[in-house]
């Protein structure tokens, strides 16, 4: 591995967003360096590892043995009293990933496209020339390094330390952050459906999940709102103890961390700087999933970076083309999902039981598409007292 001091673009973080940026930009001729602080890609895992099948098709994501250990053909949603709604639509089909394998193969794709990777290296700050961002400072095994580039990309994840140094917002508020705790468990009875459990008894201002990864292996986890003060590990242990399926199951891996469940940050670009993926809070506000949105952001930003290098224009105004394109694809959907999340948070378990008793799989499909009026009318017909809460969806 031969290191240079100058590149067209330096990417901080080798997750899905950073790797897709690198693969896209390097594949079109850019000299790209990806710096990753961890020695192993794909760790730590903070989510259920699910990814919609559409992203594999649109972005040519790696389909290799072990990276997608289990195909998902639907979902089961449970209410507080274990009422269930089964979904088997295109929007609920995909894969539960093995991130340690999947992320490495994303990196392999990027390297084959011509990108350079530097793991186990910490970016410590920005290089500035006359106040303008001109690269990054880093440290690797005690050795200080500098890499200059007219374009720096933050794909750092939730912490986004360098993005904050560049002037982007601080961490999401506690209200817009969930804390998660998850076991990967063996000897669990699994179908080809993900399971999601709603209700404050399961997870205050969040949900519990079972994401199958094989015939008898699953990610079993809990996400709770940070602002509630709830301990996700305690709720997970209670959830597992309350389901006889887990009586003979044992954990083989422990995962967890913070995830953003709010809106994306206000702007994604500044002069010579782009923010992509979880660094930009590009996540679904309902379930906190962000792999697909990160892949999409990396791809779009990578193409805009190619144009920026070709035209030697790294201004905020030029780079904003990435932001406009991503928002045109996702903003309307995410705004509706954020409204849905805010409504769900205000519902008591009794209210949620009413909702689950009144709606069916077709109604949930409509919710996923952002079509709320019919469902609101159905809910209010027998419980008009919820008008003030659910009217936010109209």
C-alpha cells in the first residue's frame, strides 16, 4: 500500500455511505482515499441489519456468500396485546445482512474501482488554507499524517466529529435519538419474516424486533427513546424472558449503540465538504434504519464529486446538487414518516391496541406509502378522542 499526500477526495468512514462514494467516484477516475478508524469494517453493529431488496438492484450491491445470510419475504407487526398484522408486500422484502461481511465487500468493490483504503487510522482534524478546507490530519499507530484534497467527505456516522469541526450541527437531541441493545441469538425458531413489537411495555417510545439471520439464528433487540431514561438492556431481557421461543436460545454476540430518529440535518454541504449517511442523519425516523439511504447518498455524492473535480468547482453552491437530488428522492417520504413517528409516540398502549384492532395489512401498506387519510378516518370512527393526536397526519 503506497500512500500519497494528495488526492481528489478524502472520505472519513468506510461504512456503506463512504464505500459507495468511493466506488462511484473512483470508478469514474477520481483519486479517492478512504480513512477508517476501526481495524475491522462493519463493526460495531447498531441496528437490526435489514436492507430492502430494491437497493441491491439499483446500486449493484454485493451478493456474496454470508453477506446476506437470510432473505426476508415480509413482516409481522405486533400491538401491545400481541395483535398481529402480517405484511408480504414488496416494501417489506429484503435481506438481513451480516455487516462484517457485507461492509468488507463494499470496500472490495470500491478498491477494485480504484479507491485507496487506510484502516485503523483516526482523522484528528481538518487542514485549512486561508480558512478554506484543504484536507485532513490523521494519526496511524502513533504516526501523524496529512492528506490534502479539495474535497473532504464525512461518512463518520452518528458522532461526526470532523463534520462538526467543519461547522455542521452537533449530535441529534436526546428526543431525536434512540439507544439500542441487541443480541444475536442461536436456537431461535425463525420464519422468513421480520417481527416488530410496538408498545411502551415492550419499548418506551420505540420498539422491539426479531430479525432472522438463518433457520434458527436471529437479531433480537430493543430500541428506546433516550429522553425516556429507559434502559434498553433491561427491556430486552424482559422481552426475551416473556417469549418461550427464547427459552433454549443463547446469545452469540452483543450489539448496540445510539441511532438518530429525527430529520436529516439542515444542509449537507459546505465549500469543499460533503456530509453523507448517518453523519447527515439520513435515516428513517420510524425505525431508525439508514443503510439504504446511506448507500443512495454515497452514490449521488460520488457522482457530484466527479463533476466538481472535472469543473474544478468545490463551492457549496455547486456541491449542493447532491443535496437537491437526495432530498428530491427522499424528503417528502421522510417528512411523512417523521409525522407518523411523532403521532405514534403520543399514543398510549390502550390507543395502540385500538389502532391494531381497527387496521389491516392494506392500511399498513398505505401508511408505508405515506397515505394517511383513510387510516385516520378509520381510527377516529370508533375513537374520536384521538382527533387531536392523529390530525397531525392530515
